[in-house]
């Protein structure tokens, strides 16, 4: 796999005539860090989880940052086999070309083999503008919601759009993945 860079991403978006705006910042690893340094970047902000099921199927979950993602029940909603677990750093780099903390919706650009099922939180689609890391966690790129969907289509990834919040049960605080990856 050829790992595409931030510049490759921007060239790909430009080829699609998709306009974006990018703000550079210190590295961010969690939603909490992102919220503290956000400033005035409007729109929906994402949290992203790269997960695998017991059969080895890979899922990139792109959720609105405030959504609770219950890893104990998510598999039922997305059609995974058994409970989900996080993909390790080496496999993450191999599959989507990014390191932990830089997981992003844009990483499907590196999934030429289409090994990853893209799962998109329907709540995110309520925002006209969506914010994602541009393959690195040292910047945030704002893209129009419809342009993000066009980007997915251009990479050959049809997102599975699901209501993530609806599946959250009352559970212990440690069960959600809110602060795991940015």
C-alpha cells in the first residue's frame, strides 16, 4: 500500500473540486484535548475508532464527538461478528496509513483494498460542515458534509450510516470509547 500524506489528501480533494479549510495546531490525541484547543472552528467535530470483530473484519467508526459509543453493543448495529476491539498500531498503519491519535474519516483514502467498512454516525450528518484530521493529528480540516460524502464515494467507500446514540445503554462510565482516539 502506498501511504498517502496530508498533501496527497489535499491534492485528491482539489482534483474533486472540494474546498476545505485547514487549521494547524499542536498534536491532539483525545476528544478532550481537541475541545480545549479548538478555538473558533465551527461545524461538527469527529471522534474516530478503528475496530475489528472476532472474524477480523475492520470497521472505521466516525462519530460526532459528543456521542457515546458503546463497544459492547455496537457490533449488533453494524453487523459485526461478536464484540469489537481496537486495532493495534501496526495494523492501523498497514490498513489506513495513520498512527493512533490520527485516525480520521479521511484515512479511507489509504484503504485501496477496501478492507475497511466505514461506519458514519447519522448525527454527524446534521452539521453542514464537518471537521477531521487531514491524516495527521496536528491539524483540523473543515469540509462540507456533502463534500465529505462525495470524498467517500470517490474513494469507493459507501458509509454505513447508523444512529450511534440510540444503542447506548445505561452502563459504567468506563464502557464508552469517548476518549480513546481523536
